[in-house]
C-alpha cells in the first residue's frame, strides 16, 4: 500500500520468489526493508532491532514436521517473540496472525498423529501472544484461519503446496453447494478435505486490510475460504470454469480438425479403394 513502510523479518532476511517463481514484476521488493532474525535463537535486542516499532504486525510464521517440540517452538515460541517485541514501543495498534482453521484443530484428538499436538499448542500460544501484544484488546486482533493455502506455480510436499491453477480449480469445485452440504455433515479430516482452500492472494489481502484498518476485520476471526475471500475482496475462484472452457475449446478444435483434415482424407481413401476395386 502506498505511504506505508513495510519491514519483513525472516531467517534469511531476503526475498525469495518461492511462491510464484514466474512472477514478471518483482519491483515491489525494493520498497520493502528486509531484516534478518532467528526468532528462536537471537537475543532480545537483535529481535527488537529487526522488528522495529510497528503500528501493525502480521505473522504468517509456521513450521511443519513430526517433532512435537520443534512444532511447538516454531509455531508458538517464535511467534510470541515477534509479538512481544512489536509491543515494546507502545505504538502497536493491530496484530494479525495466520493461524489454522478450527475444523483442522478439532481433528487433533482422533484423526491425527500425537506429534501434531505440538503444532496446535504452538498455534494456540501464538494466538494468545497476539492478543497480549495489544494489551488484551480483542478489537485490535485479527486471526486468519484457512484450512489450506494454495498458490504459485509449483507443487510441493514439504511444505505441502499446490499451484494457483490447480488450487483455483479445487476452490471453485468445493465451493459448490453439494460439497458444502457434505462437509457440514461429515466428521474430522473428511470434513476438512471437503472445505474449499484459500488462495495466497486472498489470505495476504485479508491480512493487509486488517493491518491497515481498510476493512472491519480487526477484532474478528476469519474462518475458512468464504470469510477470508469476503474480507480481502477476492473474486470467486474460476479454475473449474476455466477448465471446462478449455475442454470445450479443445473439443471444438478436434471437431474442426476432424472435419477439415481427417474426414476428407478418409473419403479420398475410400474413393481410391472403390476405383481400384472396379478395375
């Protein structure tokens, strides 16, 4: 947003085009201050220097894996260090945190391995620390809770990632009424699997709008794709529609090719065989 000073804090301290490697315009990167800090190992003064004195903080920090302790530290302690540092200047007006859907959290007892407890405990810690950073004023906190985030042009396993094109297809498909109905009546991970995922653009848009106060998202928890899209102004996904149109287009091309190229040649060959049989 114009007129806003943006600082990014990460271990590397630099921009890596890992979400959308085919981006043509990365000029915006020169308008961001890129600071380095390991929020788990750096001392407080180093973290404070990296975080600065923000009016708003957005955290999308998280880790995955199968070590419960690392999961709790990476999702909990690291975020708490960032929120605590941001609060020190007494200028912090808004705290935004990208957490995880409550329906995913509900799966931890019966549907997921025990080590996931560290992941969910860490997320809960971070949510509490975001609230503490603004002196417990819930009207200054926005929790963004997608079931799954997609984006970019590459698939990945660790961390799990699907492309914008494929994700948009799945989002539009799972937004259909029949899938909403099935998700509402099915349990656990089946329910989660039937929920529409959120695009990285929608999640980012919802976070930025909440940070700038450009929406009424402050003080709210945005659960799932629909609420996140509404908060960010993200238009409906069109991946399914685009795929159908592509199939129609290709089918039309095949029909035209058959009419213009294949059928004339077949008829000519038949005529040739008929002439040869009369001799």
